[in-house]
C-alpha cells in the first residue's frame, strides 16, 4: 500500500505528496512523480516516520492502559476518611478506634 499521493497541479507540474511524512516533490510528469514516490517510500525518512507513528500509537495505547491503574493507586494513597484531620488526635489512638 502506498502512503503517497500523486496529483496533477498544472501543465508539466505533478506533485508527489506523502501524508505521513509531509514530504512533497514537484516533477514534470506523472511517471517521475510516481518514481519519486517509490524512492521516497523506501527512504530512511519515510521508514522513520512510520516507526515514529508506531511508537506514538503504542505510547497512546499504553498511557490509556496505565491511566486507570494510576488513578486506582492514587485512591489507595489517600488517607482513610475515618482518620481525624488534627494530627494531635492521631497520637491518641483510642479516639479513632485504634489499638
Ligand atoms: Zn513518507
């Protein structure tokens, strides 16, 4: 599957455009535009952009998977609601049911 688009801009003006990379090339005929596209899609830039997108997608999926866990942990870290807010009362455990 090709990620690039070849389109005619005008007389003797053909544009090859790669959406993922944002790379654009102007050529004099359709054949050269296609040829440029084939070269570009084998290039390091194009491959790197593809890899970057895979990582970005994986990262987005990972953060979505991790988010609820982080939220659950932050709830656990909150002090129990039955503890008194006055720290001096914490020392007297009898007042809040401690032993
Ligand atoms: Zn590309």
